[in-house]
C-alpha cells in the first residue's frame, strides 16, 4: 500500500470514530465502562469525554508516530524495503482502534449481548499474525521488529531471528484467535502465554546467534 493511501485510509477511520462519538455522545453514561476483567465483567470506568474520544486520540497519536519513524530512523533505507508491509500494518492497527472503539460505545449504549473477550481476541490475533508476516520482510532498523542489542549489531542475526520469530508470532496470533471461542478466564492465557514465550525465545535466540557469529 502506498504512503498516500495509508494516510488517507487511516484518517478516514479515525474520523469515523470521532463521528460515531459525536453522534451518540448525549446518550453515553457518565462515567463509561472502559475495562473488563477476564470474566468479561466491567472493572474500570472513565469519564464520558475520554470514553468517547480517547481511542481516536490514541489512534491519531500512533499514526503520527508511525509516519514519523521512517524519516528519523538512521536505517530508514532498510525500512523502505518493507514499507508496503509496514503501511498495511498501520492500516490494520487503525482498523483495530476503530473496532475497539465501536465495541466500547456499543457496550455503554446498552448493547451487551456479546462477550468482550470473544470480540477482542480474534482482532488481537489478526494483529499478531500481520506483525509476524511483517517480521519475515523486515530489515534491520531501530524501531520495527525484534530489536535486541544482538539483532541491531548484525544483519545476519537480525535476518535469522526474524525468520524464526515471524512464524512464532503468527502462531501466537492463531492461538489468540482460538482463545476467542473459550471462556473468558481461560481465553486470555491463549494470548499471554504464546506471546510471552515467543518474545523470550527470540531474545535468547538472537543472543545465541550473535555468540556463534563472534
């Protein structure tokens, strides 16, 4: 996806979130439910204003950061090599923000016939799957990918770590998708355990590769 199309689509998605909040603002409760526990019970609230607009603000901030990264990274030429995958990830993340925002608004409007965990986990799984696919293409840089002292010091260590790490995060995403069909107090383990295990493994693996290279 081109940089221009990425920006246009992302801004349209953020604008849609703001428009939704403005359309229903007067019907939203004060305060709003903003957090759910592992049993899908509300255990956190936020003021109506921030409940209605925090997600679009976060999405806009993330978009600005992601658009800035390719221009300030000392290895920006490497980011250019997988910019299309990176742009796709940006758009998917904006879709994710809008999706979470819609779920939150619906719940606070009284539409509570769905389990929040069952609605969120498949979306989280898709984020990890696309992140894993992007890892397979990512070249050494300081902002995107598995950044350890050892991957950043060697192209070979970077490439091999991401060759292995990409499928691990894709598998973690697939397990998160599966978790959406399980009870809430069990489903979150299908996100936390695979992602944590994949993260720890890739850090250790990058160090082992670096030591071998030395």
